């Protein structure tokens, strides 16, 4: 299945936190989108594999993506090497996305930074004809990195005003991970009410900078061009 956009996250819930609004906006425009989680988040303090798998499926249903896959890389210990790159190359060549979305280039969690570079490198390598996976070669036109824990200055933002509530709903599908007053599991940096609130106020702040109600920010690997000034809002 070819898709327009393939969104990667080091862990289930990365994509929801970083770019769910942009995914919803793109689907509303008729784009097809798939999600790929690199790991199952098995080192997470809260929840377990069965719970995380169920939550990821529920979140994908809320977003309405074409599919969600998990590569089963080792949480916390995957590396950017040939073996891991080839698994991603095979997916890129299978689904032939024009755009790839992936983790922040620099972030608090080491898997986010590692995942960012791993996916980016695989996107480049996927266009090399001498890497033989018995598939047609394919290189995405653009690789965009969403913003996560750190306040990285975006190269551009996407207006997600229409879908901010649905984004938060998708995030809350991960009930084991985020704020729930009845959950007595150990507290983590993302399980507080403050963190959940920050999803909205970050989107509102990025939206304020661009003159809309809510936005998500991205960084680029190369200069992004537009066909017309009319593409700007």
C-alpha cells in the first residue's frame, strides 16, 4: 500500500504527541498516512506491552490512519546500524511515502534522537539502487522532524486548530501513560496534569506565532519551497 505520508515514532505515543494534529489535517485533505513505531515502549515505567499495544491500536483508530506497524526494535538499546536501517528501508520501499515524519533531532529521551537519525539515514539510503532488498528503490521527497520535549524553534508550523481536541483524544488513548488521578502507578515526567496541559498550550503558542489558534512545529533537513505565496497562511 502506497501512502502519502509515513510517520515514525521511537515509541507508541510519540507520533500522537508530536504530529497527530498534522496527521488529522492531512487525512482531512484526502492524504493517506501510515504510522510506524520503532519499539513497543517496553521500558516505560507505567503500563505493559499488552496495554501499550491496545492503546496504540485505539489511538490509531481515533486518528483514522491507513495502518500502524511496530518494528519491535529494542526499547532504549536500538542502534543506527545496517540491520535497523534495512528494516526501515524495506518499509519505505513498500509504502513509497512522499513525506516522512519522525522524531525530534534533539530531545530529552535518547531514543528520540537516535530514532530521528536512524529514520533520516534510512530515507537517504532507500534511494540507493545498490542496496538490494528485492524492491523498487524509493526516497521520500521530504523528511520533517516534529517537536517533542524540548522547545526547538520550528522551521515551519502546520495549522491544527480544527483538530486539537481530536489530537488530545488520541493522546489520552494511552491511559497508562498520561495523567489519570485514579492511576496509582509511579509518577513520570509525562504522567502529570501539567504535561497533558502543555500539549494544548504549546500548540496554542505555536499557533499564536503564526496567527492561528493552534499549530504543530517541524524542522526540516533541507530548505522547503513553496509554489506560491498563496500557500502561506
